[in-house]
């Protein structure tokens, strides 16, 4: 941040790239989508989904549905060992999905069981770093998909 | 002087006969083994009789003894709030019926509403069917899950809705 503050101080005129402005706005106003814990705004108004616990197969369909209801650009933070890879249930937890990335794409993994509060804040800062480098001109996600499957691009 | 357990055992043996009720003086908790087909009648009697008045089903739990033994058990822990006495019952039955299907035992959900969800859990995880249960659906796992995970010979399915179940 600091980008706008400095510009204000030097004469009240802002000169910036649209990319920078949009990225700054996005990363400064991330609206988290929690579920299961307490009532939240609708997924349609949320920017980032924080998966903060064990994902069971019964929950998997619901999580996928919620993710699909979010408008793009959307991000996912996987918080803690359980949602990263199944955690302690990796071997005998027949009912546990071994990582939420089997259902939806994950942007940032926060390790820990449970993660310390600082670790989650660190994860959000990491996500902001990621958003800061995005650009309207080159849709990186699309390019990555085309590289993976040339000729058959599927827009999710 | 006879213990409360002995008195209860005597009462039930007189009412239902020696083949239907067997007292088991196991060290930690004495219990009564009830003939499987009589369990609902015995529970109804214990609930309604003024001398016993077991108004609370504390817990209904089930055990799989494995394919080697070939039996399963259901335990009933009863408590009477006015009399402050407790009783444990158990039934033993084959893991599968004659044609290899899941076993079926009488329900006690009409005696205690508590048993409704407890029996659903026993059905979900151990595959015990409770005859005449009003709503015998899975209670924890998804409705389209395959198998009953706490049975000793359970192996989980490879995939569920396209997601691999095992860690890979």
C-alpha cells in the first residue's frame, strides 16, 4: 500500500495504471466467505473463501456449490492441515476429503494444526501479494490453462 | 439382602422366562442378556412398570464382533430418574441373516424417542436394521454412501462423486 498516500501528498493528483488501481482496490477490500460458523453475506458478494477445517465428503458437494456461486475473481485460502491434505485423518478417515484442492483450486495453503493466528494473517498477506501482480492485459489463469491443454480451453 | 440388579433380574425372569432373560454378573457392570426377539417387549415393560419406571434411555450402542465370531451386539443403558437406578441390557445376534443380508432386530424407538437417532446411527455405521423403525435413514454419512464403516470387514469405496477416497 502507500501508493495512493504518496500521490495525494505530492499535489492531489493520482497518476497510476488501471491495473495497479484495480489490484490495490481488490487486495485492500478482500471480503472473506466463511461457512458453517456464523451467518455471512452471500457467496456472490465474497472474494475469498477460507476453508478453515476438516472437509468431509458430505460437505464436499456443498463447498463446491458455494465456490461456484462466488463471482470471479475469487480466491481460496486453505487453512490448516485438515483442509490442506486431510491432516490426522489421512489414513483412517474414510469420510474425510484428503485436501480441499481435490474439489476446488486453492491459492494459498496455511500450514499448522491448528495454524497460529499470525499464520492466517500471513496467508492473507500472501494472497494480497498474489493479487498485486495480476493484470487485466494478460489473464494468467487463462494462459496457464491454454498451456496445459492446447486447443481445448475450458473456462470454469 | 438382594441387590437392585438381582431384584430387577428376578422380576424380568418371572415375567419373560429363563430363556428370554439371562443375568450376567460381569465385574464392572452387571447386565441382562435378552433374547433378541423379546427386547422391545422387555423395554416396554421396564418403561411402563411402576416398580421399574426406566424413563431414560441413556445410550444405545452397538458392537461388531467381527466375521470370525460372526455376531453383533446392541447394548441398552437404562436409567430411572425417580428411582435413581440403572440397568444395562444387551442382545446378541448374527452379523448377517440367513440370506447374507444385514441383520434385523426390533426397534425400541416407540418406547423412548431417544432411540430413534441412536438406532439410525447404529444403522449408518454398523448396518443393523431396526424393524418397524419410523425413519431408518443414515444420520451421519451421505445418503448415497456405500457400506457401513464400523463393520470389521469394511473397505471404503475408491471414489465418491468423482473424488478419490484414499490419500494419494
